[in-house]
C-alpha cells in the first residue's frame, strides 16, 4: 500500500497521485527499481563495504567528480589504503591529505572529511552517528550525504536527492517548472520521502540514482530499457528531451592567467596559494604582463574553475629573472611525490613541460 501520510503538505499533491493512483503502485515502483538494481547495478569499490567511513569518503569524492575519474586513477582505493579509518585520517597532516586529494579539486571536501573524522573520533570514539540529524552535523555533510551514508552503510530508511534523482523525478512526474528553484527542491525531497521504502533501502537508493546516471540521462534517455517506464509522465507525453527545465545557466566569465616556469639546477620554484579555500596548495608563480613581455611562451592550458573559464599561458622565466617575493620555495622538478600538493592546472602544466622538455631543448 502506498505510504501517503504527509501528502497534504505537498503543494502539488495531485501530481503525485496522478502517477501513483492505485493502491500498490508505489510498491510496484519501488520493487521495479530494486529488481533492476539487483540485476543491472554496477560494481563499484564503495559498494563492497558497509563501513560508513568508506562510504563517506566515496560520497565526498563523487560530489563534484565523475565516477569514471575516481575509478580511473584509483582515488578511492589509494585514499583508503593511506587513511584506512577515521583514526588514521583524524591524525594525518593537512599536506598529506591535500596530496592524496590532488587532482580531484574542491579541496575543502578533503579538509571537511578530516574535520568529520576528527569529530567522529572525539565524540563517538570512532563510531559514526546513529541518527540522520547527527550525521548531518558532521562538517561537509548535507542532507544528501547524510542520507547516502545512512542508507548505504546501515540499509536504514533515508531519502536521497541528487542531480540524477532530480532528472528522474522531473520526468517521472512530468514536472515542467524549473528544477533549480527552492520550491522544486522541497518537492523533490517530499517525493523522495514518499517513495523511499522501509526495507532494501540500500538497493532502492542506489537504483534510483543509477537509473538517472545510466538510463534517464541528459538529452535523450534510454526509455526502452527503463524499469519504471509505465509510471513515467514525460515518456507518455513525449516530452522526455524537454525535461528537466532549468531557470538559467550560470554565466561563465573568461579570465587570463600568466604563470612562469622558474627552473634552476633541476629544481622548480613554486608559490603557496592564499585564501582559506586554497590554503596548503601550491601553484606556479603568477607573472605580470609587463614582467613576461619578452619571455618565451611555452604553451597555453585552458581550464575551468567554478564559474570561470581560465586561459592560462605558461612562460619560461629567464635564468636571470628577479627573485620572487612572497611565499615561494624550490622543489626537485618531477611530476611525482617530490612536489607539494598542487592545484590540477599547475600539475598538468608541469607534466606537460616535462613531456615536451627534450623537444624544447633541441629546438633552441
Ligand atoms: Fe527516464 Fe525514460 Fe525512465 Fe521516464 S521512462 S524515467 S524518461 S528513462
């Protein structure tokens, strides 16, 4: 029987009942998602564990990074080998943590992970919270992450809503309004709450997310393989490609950045980043236009960060260029462990330089 308590608070109650009208339809929907996941769900390293710490690590890693990236470079496996539990992470140095996170970006996620581990060690002697509210009080853990850890680790009932679930729900309910408005967010959480089962929550939550990730994709979804097609409003109305709708895209701002490769005696000069978010990370020294006017331009590397599209130009600093002021330090030039934690674009620039160094020498 469909769980309907609380429906009176839903601003768009009729929309829910239009999809789940007859008794048992909610159960049919849940069972279809669970069965599909059991049959088709992908194997990921974080799905082979019920350790809440490991699940929290994977969730924070996946917050702004694609699954393929996390898997290809074994970020999750390497992190778990280096910091196998909350105790190991709680006592690690910030530099070690940033180095292990290098390449994933949004480094506050790594700092929050450590703060969360420290709180779990201090308050729970290493045991994770037993309630959603306490879980949400951990640094960096919002409603989605708390629900994910709770349901994936303990298989206990907790609704979750992420970008994939929003896409599925927008189409399932034929929601034609913008999904990036607070009112839509509230509705999505309400629908998630009404649809999340009491049992097999791990499989249901994993399934509804994976459905959005693999079948109910942006653009043209694969409705022919969808286990919940019979419920889908967008499919029956032929508007799947028009949903979900968004109010507006974030405006991208273009920026220019010039950096210098200062190399001497097999060492490279790096500069420590400033600002709370970038603290502990290093970069190639920024150079001014007038300073680099006569320097050799080596290559350009575009990159994106938050709402900026940056065109980074990498110059070779001449051997006699002036000493840098500020927090700089010489490091052995390599692409590996001898370097401190570096922001991705700067690490890529160093690797690219190492790659073309011999050609550059020959052409001089
Ligand atoms: Fe998404 Fe198509 Fe399934 Fe509807 S039928 S939920 S649009 S994949």
